[in-house]
């Protein structure tokens, strides 16, 4: 692993554990076992590092999950559920960021969600990434609904843009409620919502 990758991986672990504000540059330097000069060789500030870390380990992961679901086989419902549960599962598999690859440890999405909420409040560029990701997710849901209509699985009188917006809002709301009330599993919330939508829209 390169020094730059080690800095990013170590920083992501620290952010998940302590949040953005409570992780100092000296914490990062110590945990990554580098010198101050070594840090500034790769990043010009903690803020620059934060953006790089969230882009690599969160937004790139989420967007690649959407692309995988978009190009996968299965019914429209299976594609949407697969994307949602892979991105937002009870323990999101970001093993590259959270482990050395020697165990099956996974990162709890609730921590990632709280980290993102902290980031978008403080950094415009994080908000831009967050907005683009949600536009991508919304477009994926609409495209998948349109596919379902074309395949005769979903009623042709359905407004796909409106239904996509409802599903998207419902799923994001389910994540927020799960963060606040983890005793109700996220998978149960998502599948329950999808059951309702498909009862209303199935042909």
C-alpha cells in the first residue's frame, strides 16, 4: 500500500470513529505513522484530505453500486432493492477502507451517514458530491421504472418521474429513521416500502 493510500485509509477509520472535527492533523500523522512533511507531500491540508477520503470511500463506492445495479440482470424491483441494500445495508461492505483485507469486518453505514451529514454542513464540495450522487440515484430509479413499464411489469399509466421521486424520498427517509431508531432493521423498512409500491404499480 502506498503512503498516500495509507493516509487516506487511516483517516477514514479515524473519521468514522471520532467524526471530522475531533480528528486533528496530529492524530492523522500519528495514526498513519508519517512525518508532518510526509503528510504535506501528499495533501496540502486536512480539508483536502477529507474531500479525497469521502470521494474515494463513500461517493465512488455508492456511484459504482448504482452502476452495477443499473447494468445487472433482474426485475426492476430487484435492481432497486439490490442498490439500496448494498449501499445502505446494516453494515456496508467497505472492507478496503476499514480492514487490511484479512477479515470480514464491515463499516456501519449509520456512522458513514453521520459523517456525511457533518461534511455537507461544513464543505461546499462535499455538498456538491452529495447532490450529484442523489441525482444519479434518482435517475437510476426512474430508468429502472421505465424499464419495468417497457417490459410490461409496471403499469404504463404510471408517471415514472413522480414514482421515482416518491421511492427515492421514502428510501432516504428510511435511512434517516434507521439512524435514529436502529432497533427496526433497515432491510425490513426498505422491503416493506417496496412491497407497498409494487402492490400499487404492478401490472
